[in-house]
C-alpha cells in the first residue's frame, strides 16, 4: 500500500472513538495513537536504509511479523479485560489493531511473512506485474490502487463529518 495506511488508521480511530475512547483521553491523543499505529510497522524503513543497507525486504523484519502485532493486540485486549478503567491497555489495543490492519493492507500486493518466524515464506493476495516505467506507475494502474483511493475517500468523508459535528457542538 502506498497511500492507504494513514487514512485507514484515521478511519479506524474515528469509528471506534465514540465507543472506546476513555474520558481521560483527548480526541487529539486518541487519533494520534491510531495514526501512529497505522504507520508504525513502516518505521523499519529507517533500519532498512540506514543499517541493513537495503539487503533484505523490510517486510521480513520482525516489525512486519503478524505474530508480533496480533500477539500484542491479544495481550492488550486481555489487559483491558483485567483493568477496564486503565488508559494504557485501550490505547495499546488501538495502536496494535492499526498495526494489524497495516499488515493486512500490505498483504494485498506486498509480501508479508504471515507465518514468521516459523515459516520463511511470504504471502500476497495479488502481484503487481512490472509493465511500465517508472515502477510506481505499475501500482497506480493496478486494481489495488482503487482500494487505496476508496479508503482515502472514506477517510476524507469521515474527517469532514467530524469537523461538521465539532462545529455544531461549538455552536450549541
Ligand atoms: Zn508496511
């Protein structure tokens, strides 16, 4: 995915906010954590470029392993069951949920090692065939880019609706 990670994080944060955001957490912090989780797996690009010398696919690092994100999400949800009023578990659940969705989106046309570290085999739903130059044109002309645009459009729609609701609350 090229465009959709942050918009999808915004969508998930926005849709869950009304039901799950604790009163002690500001809307701004809630959305910041959602966006950070949606982007966090790709922070490994720093390691990829600065340390690894681009020798391995960054999706093969533990920071893109589903067991890390889904396992931490399961721990966060268990913690939340044990401490329902605490802020940290629900924020961790929001962060890791968006990390999990990041991996699902990555797996549409990008390899994800779903069974790592036990099986060294990447999986992707579809393959982008290299037909055009420059390379990014292949992604722009692939059906998966429609999915990206749909998620971006939905996030823009939600942002507009949230802004309207905020303006209406200020006016009351
Ligand atoms: Zn990624």
